[in-house]
C-alpha cells in the first residue's frame, strides 16, 4: 500500500475513534527513550484509552512503556489490538508493557475486546 492509503487509514481511524479526536492525552515513559515515543489518548480517564507508540529506529525492538496508575487495568490485558496494522499484539502479564515494534513503525493500541 502507498502513502496515500496510509493517510486515508489514519484519517478514517481519527474519525471513527473518539479517543483520537479527544483533547485528553498524556506522554508516557518509554524505553529505549532515544528510539521510542509513546503517549496515551483517552476520552475521560479510564474511558476508551489508546496507547500510541512510535519507533524512530531502523531496528526492530521491544518498547517498555510505564502506564499511570489510573490506566493500570488497561495495561494488564493479555492482548491489545493495533488499530493501525489491524492485528492483535500479545502483552506481558506484569510490570511495564512490552510492545514489539518493527523498525520505523507506529502502533495505535486499543483493548482487544472493544
């Protein structure tokens, strides 16, 4: 798929996902910090949270993301759905989220059950 299709998908996601057009967001601590940037988007605290993860590296890596206590339950789900790739991503059971990230990639992670 080309760049135009990618942008069309982003626009559709933004229109269809309330958290992506909400003004509520919060940067997250993510490691490795020089290659990864991550933030939360949500409608209200604990309502429809999404985690956006960006990998600015030319290497595949595992991003470690610490979530605030208000969103701890969201981070304890065994599976999250990547809305951008259309796939389900397995998460770790304890500690910070560990998100597998392809090189030069982005993920928009939502609850797999929503």
